[in-house]
């Protein structure tokens, strides 16, 4: 079977599965999620065997430590995937909710009711936990999922998707509720994003190049999970210990994820904060790239170019600059942001308000780490991605964002408007 045939056949199967899943009860969908949890917990060794193949290949390919960390499936991370599915099952049914109800003067009763989107295609790179998060969320929201992961995690993704598909079979749902494209040929992505007859939404998760390729070539509607070029601004006044701790968390805790900070902007009147933040980051192994203003105030800082400020490092690297004012900070953030997440650290509530009002990113924080942009932190359980779109959904994409609606009208034999 060539790549075109593989993608088409799996998309067609997913479409058929979606038709059956649309009418499946919440109880049946929850039983499928429970079966998925059991399959994951009873197959830890199988999952880790597949993951070890990917880790060896990644090391041989020279992947960075941060990228290998994104790829690694420890027992704890595997358990986290199972717990995430359990949390999704506990949420209220997102389907059949009456969003709006009215009776027109002519007697026509109208209801706006939530329904599944249909088949959701996920194109993603290197993080195998996406396989489980996406499948679980889509299933709970009544959608079939068509997965296409990156070559770095192909063995892990296939092993996980098979377990999830078999779990659906066990409870009487079609195994094709979870389909995965096993070929890593890039042509598979091109085929998948043009199958608007069978696929209802594409969610790309990965680097800027992947997202742009999907957006520019898809005939299927796209919900972008664009690059996480997150910015932090430190104002003229702030709580220094708290700011240092939060920025360390934002960069160091998991540098290879999309909500890690990449650019740091510090007010020129807060030299103490700049020096303390950079010294703390360097002590944690972070390479700091700074402008002349930063290098003049801090030691062991490498020169930064404009390209550095436009780079999602996904590594222990950060770009830093000094700004003259809040207005200059806002302009800098607006210039380089990908629309994902920004944060301001300040004791001035008016400055915080201006920053929050004028920056139009999906998520903005005052005195908190950018790492909070996460479905779990938002109380959504797992998430399918962080949307940088302006339409349909923004920020963490959970269950409610994976539904649409239809209008239902009823009347007593009303013949005309």
C-alpha cells in the first residue's frame, strides 16, 4: 500500500467510525476511556520498549537534550497519560448541551446544541503523549481522530495508538475511532490535509515550519498550534525573589515545551532584577544571548541577533534585552510574539493592566510563569494543543473546543416563516 492509499483508507475508516461515535452515549465513551487506561497501565513494558527504539534513534540522529526529554516516556510519564484519560472521563459530557434556546413569534422553538466536529486530524512532532491526549479528548467529545506523528516518536506513537484502538474495540466502539498513519513520508501530511471530504479539522502541533506548511497547503480547516515564542517583561519595580523564581521555572523546568519562555525584556531602571535573573539562569545551565545593553551589565552573555529574538529555542537558551519603558516592552513583545503566551512581572497594577490590554496573545499572565499555559493547569485535564488562532478557540484546547453546534427547530406543523 502506498502512502496515498494508506492515508485515504484510514481517513475513510475514521469517517465511518465518527458516524457511529456521534450517537454513542457518554457512558460508552467513558467505558472506552477506562479501557484505554487499563491498556496503558498493563502495557508499560511494551510502551517503553517502543520508546527505547525512538530514544536510540534520536541519540544517533543528534537530537538535543531538550528534544530527547520531549521524546522520553518514563514510568511516571506513562502513568500521567493514564491519569489524564481518567480526568477526561470525569468531565461532564460536552455533547448535547443547549447553548441557546428561544421561541420565535411564529411559534418556532429553536435550540442551539453542541455536537461533535467529526474527524480531527492531528499532525505533531516528537511528543508521544500527544497520541494519548488527542485520542482521549477527541473520543470524549465524540470525534474520531486521525494521527500523524513525527518520525522521532514513530515506534512509541504506533504502540500507543494500537492500544487505544484495541480498547475501543473491547467496549463495542469501532477501533477506527483512533487511526494512525504509520508512514513518516512527508507526502502523508500533504495527502491528509487535503482530504476535506473525510477530515473535518486539522490541528498541527510542532515547529513553525510544520505549522506554516499545513496552513498554506490545507483544504481542511486548520486550528493552529503555532510555535511557542513566549515573552516575559520585567517592569521597573517587582518582587525580586518571586520574579527570579518564576522566570527560572519558565525557562528551566522543561525548556523543550511550547510554554517555556524564549525572550526576556527588562526595564532599564531595574538593573538589579536583570543581573539577578541572568545570574540565576546561568547557574541553572541556561545560555543567555543578550544585546549590548545586557552584555554591558551582565557577565558571560553571548551576543544576540535579531534572529535570536525570533527563534523558538526549545532548549536552555534565552534572548535578553533592556527596554526604556513599558511602551517599548509592549512594542518588542508585539514584534516577536507568536501569539502563544506572555507575562509581565510588576508591582504596578496600572502597568500590568496596560500590558494585558495591549498584548493580544492567547494567554497573558501577571506575576506568574508562562508554564501555566496548559490544559491541566487550566482545569481541562489533557489538551489537544494551545491554539494561537483567533477563530473558534484560543489557548488550551480542551473538550468544549472540540465540539461545534447545530440548530434544532420544532413547531406544531408550522408551514412557513
